[in-house]
C-alpha cells in the first residue's frame, strides 16, 4: 500500500496545531513534526499520524491535494487506517500511539455520522488505556513528565468521549476521575494553552460518573442526589472569564454546560421516584427556559465558522435544549409558555442553520413538535449526510 507522503501529513499536522489542538490536545506541532521526521517508518507512529490527519480533515471538513494532483480526504485516510489495523495494533499489549490512533479514528467516524463504529473505536481506546494502566495514578507517576502529560490528556479526552456516548448509546461509563488532570503548561502561543481543555474536564466531571450512568440506564443510584443536581445547576451556570469567547474552546465549553444542565433537568423528570424539594412547579419549568436564554446569548458571541469543527456534538446539544423547551410549552402557566415558545422559535432557527450528521434526529424532533401543535421556523433545507439506523433513538424518547 502506498504511504501518505510526509508533506501531506505535515500540512495536516499544521492545521491540527492551528485549529484543533485547543479542543482536543494531544501533541503540539513541534512534537508531531519530530515524530514525522524521525519515526515515519514505524508502523504504530505512521498510522497514528495518518489517523490524526484523517481526524483533522474530517473535523475541519476539508481535503488536501498532493503535488501529483491526488486528493486526500478524512474519509479516505480513516478507511485506509481501518483496513490496516493489523499494522498498528498487533494485540500484544498497549502503547500510547495505539490509544491515540483509536481516539482519532473515533473522531473521524463521528463526523461521518457513524456513531456505532465511532463508539466501538472509543471502546478500543478505553480498553487499551486500562491495559496500559493509565487509569492509575501510580502508573503515570513513574513516567517522565512529558509522557505523564500526554497520558493524562488522552485519558481525559476518552473520559469526555465516553460520557457523551453514555447519553446516546445508553452504555454505562467505565472511566472516572481516578487520576489527576494534566497540569497547566506555560506557553507563548495561545493556541497551545490547556485552559479550555481543563475547563471542559471540569464541566464533564462536576456531574460525576453516577450522573452519566443514571442517564445511560434511566435509573438513578444513591450517589445521584438532590445535592449533586443542585451542584450542576450552580457550578455550570457560567464560563470562566479567562476563556476567550471568540475561540474554538469557548464553543465546546459553552454548549456542553448548557447541555449538561438540560440533561440534569430531564433526569429529574424521567427517574421514577426522584423529587427535588427545592424546585417548585414553576421554578422547575423555568430551568430549560433559563438554559435556552443562556445558550442564545452565547450564540451572539460566536462566529458561525467555529461550530463546524466540533462535529455532531454542537447540533445534538442544541437540539437537546430545544427538545426540553417543547416539554415546557403547553404544560405550565401562560407566562412560562410564552417565554419557552419565544426561545424555542429562536433556537430552532439556530439548530436548523447547523450541519446535522443525521436527519433522523431532526425528524424525531419535528414530530414531537407537531404532536405539541408547534410550528417550527424552518427557513432552509437541512444539510444532512446519509442516515444511519443506529442513530434513530438518540434525542427524543
């Protein structure tokens, strides 16, 4: 099989460093370029660099062209990786390059609207990270600092991924905060700052593992308490001031905290026997309205071109919030209904302006609105990719 030329991989590594490192930090360009120059002929390193290139092209929805006029897309590169799995994963143990390769491939297939394959790839990475012992602090402490940092970054990237999947695949999580997050790094290039990533870790760990497992199983356990839900609504109300609003990192943080607050509200409603004493009926209805208002305020701060690189996550999270508003309309007093309808109208316009990897989610949302006698403001045809059967039950149950 013809190898992807170094020059093309290098172009992708620069793109990753400039646009995506702040969202999912693995290695900076200098470290990646050194790998490319010194270890290109090692199978596990080569395929990691190809998978990272594939994920970069997929996230940025672009392609690159060789000097000979051959075009490479993220889909082509990820397919090449998948067909050559035996070359980077010989099933004899685990190393960081195998783990990162599976993580990158997971991102590729998420962009291709193939959530089942994406989830399976993330499971491969999670299994390998446990084999390597990176879920234990004592394992990481024995490593040199740079290897520790990389191991911690990869671990928490997988923890975030697993917790997202738990909501939509209904599979309980396996990773928890058993190791410390990566340490902040002194950088001269703001694109290499870990501030946004560390905040994302906080957003996904404030709820605790039990919260996501409760969502996965529709069954709250004893640790998913009223106090833990109050903590979510309180601590995820704002984004730290040091996070630049006009940045890729801000988008992920902002929509994730709105999404988690909405999921917490839904959890109270769907778990049999759970009652929140500090919520009156009206205050309960106001939570999705408040979340929707916060999200709309954030959209005014964010240029449209920053949404696409986050894959299906942004559109799914926004749709979850719109779905919660539908539950409020026609259910409470006229003032709350009016507020909910106003925000639903604006959020629907925003949701329909985004790329959707699977129109099934939007179709189910539209049907729910029709059942509630709500007419949606669809201003243009939805941009969708091919449907996948396994996505059918993600949002509306």
